[in-house]
C-alpha cells in the first residue's frame, strides 16, 4: 500500500543566496538531461548541491544505480554561498554537547566528526578533485570580551576524548599567530576548499560511475514498504528503493521539525593580500562566542570573513543588508587582524541552518523508512555531508550502527 505526499512549492535558488562569492570560476558544471520517460533506480538523490553530490558519488562507487534530480542548476543554491570552512569541530563545544548527551556520547560524536574530516581529505586526494583543497589547522579563539582560561576546560575535555590540539594562552597566541585574544585552542585536521568546484567534481565522478543527473522537480511521493514512487513536474515517475533528500534549505514540510531553524548569514572576500596581510599557516579562525565571527584564507591569497547572522529570511531584505553587513565584517577583520587590507571585493549572503544541538539531521524520515534525509546544517556542514554519505550508505545496506540515533530526525536532546 502506497501513501501519497504532495510537495508544496519551496524556495528557489535566488531565495537562498544573494550577492557574489568567489567560487566556481574556471570550473565546469556537469550537465543534466530532461526526464523523457518513467524510470527505475536503486536510489534517487533529490538535490545536486554539495550534500547530494557527496551522497551520489559514494553510492555510485558502491555499484548502486543512482539518479540525481535537481529542479535548478546543481550547486548554485546554498552550496555557492558556503564559506567552506571544513572543520571537524562542531558549533556546540564538547562541553556544551556533554551537557546535552553526556561526555561519552558527546566524545563519540566529536570523534566521528574528526574521522569524517579525515575521510573527506582522503576522498579529495584519491579522486584528485580540483577544488582548491588545502589542509589547515584551526584557531578556536576567545571572543573579544572573554576572560582568560575559559577554554582550558574545553581543552581538557578534548584531551580526555582523545582529540588532537593544544591550548594557547594569550602570550602564546600573540607570539605564534599575532592575534590578540585571551586564549585559543589550536588543532590540526581541518581544511579549506572551493565548495562549488568540490560539488561539481563529485557530481562528475558520480556520473562517470554510472549515475544519471536529470533536470526535474519532484512534486510528490508515493511511499510504501518496499519502494518509493517520486512524481515529477512533467508527469513521469522515478521508482526507487530509497530516496535521499539532500535539498538543503528547501526542506519539505514532512521533514520539518523543532530541532532546527534557518537564519541569514553574511560573508565577504577581500582582494588578494600581500604576504604580510595573511596570518601564519592560513589557520581557520572562529570565535568561541554565540554570535561568532569566522575567517579563512583562500588559495589565491584572499581573506574570507563571515558571520553577522540575523533572523531576516525575506530574500529582498536580506539582499538589501549586504552592504551594511559587509562594512561591519570589514571592521571586524581590521580589529582581528590589523595587517589585512580589509576592503571587500566580494560580498554575499545566504540561508544558514542550525540545530539546537549543533548536529546534522541524518536518517530515515519518521514513518517513511524508504525516504532518508541528509541535512548537514551547522558551521561544519560539508563535513556533515561527508558523514551523511557514509551513514546513509550503511543504512541502505541494512547496517544500523551504534550512534546513528544521535543524528536521527526525531531525536530528543536531553540534559545529562
């Protein structure tokens, strides 16, 4: 017996981002083809952004038949607005996550994220993805008003969990990096990349492995115990054993829950800096504060700075705020790193998803076991996308592993 779900109209790519980011230049977007007839496949991946491309590449490499459906140009939604800070560290500190889930569970989540970042690095290397991927350390710095030693307990918890990194007091941070903040955690294992080139490269590998990318909008689902029939806007159907929803911030109503919310975020990229305008080792910098600022460099010597999140979701109002937000980010960059030439050459805004516990939404949609969700919300969303591709592949193979429940769509964060 099949149960039908109609899909309401969701936001378009133009509603998810505005302005101009420095991604995708000299890259080639993989082409899609229209759906000319009803088809069958093992897995239908809905969405051709970074999460969908990560899932499609991995499932295709496991000899599954994969169809990728995107109603617009793949990668040019929220992926094109990403700042691609490829972190294993999570928006919620290990201390905060331990308060929700207890230390052992929180530590296992952090270790899983660290392993995912290692796996992503290995994948980029093995596939030789031309996406300006560079391994970097991170600097998790105290906020401007923070007192010294507030990060020391976080460092101790990370050491207890077997996570890499060092604690830097104010003197060490200033000596080694020239940054004047009370303290920092310095950790290896992160990276930077061009998110659009990464997404397109992964799609290209998926297609080379037999995946098919089609230009189609899914208007409804008939889901049953064994199969899902996805109805498209041109009247044809895609019959699949599993459907993976990788639609980013165009989340269907039947997936929506109280765990997450969508806000607006803003970013700038400067012009290429002189060598003295860049901090040592190109570390990925982010603040240990609720409304944190973050910064990274690029392979062509620019500085990307982001933050200034707000609750405005109207696309026109968000777009109209880009100039004022860009000026604030320029000022904050000048305060953080006075040696920079902070004038923005690129400025943009985009939708940004966050969850109450800082974790992604990965797993079956409740009461719809054949429809799986992959929503890598948070500051390390691309790392979560890699994690989702591996977790969902295991679920499709019938391998439900310990710890998967911590990312479930119907999880209940609780106080430990």
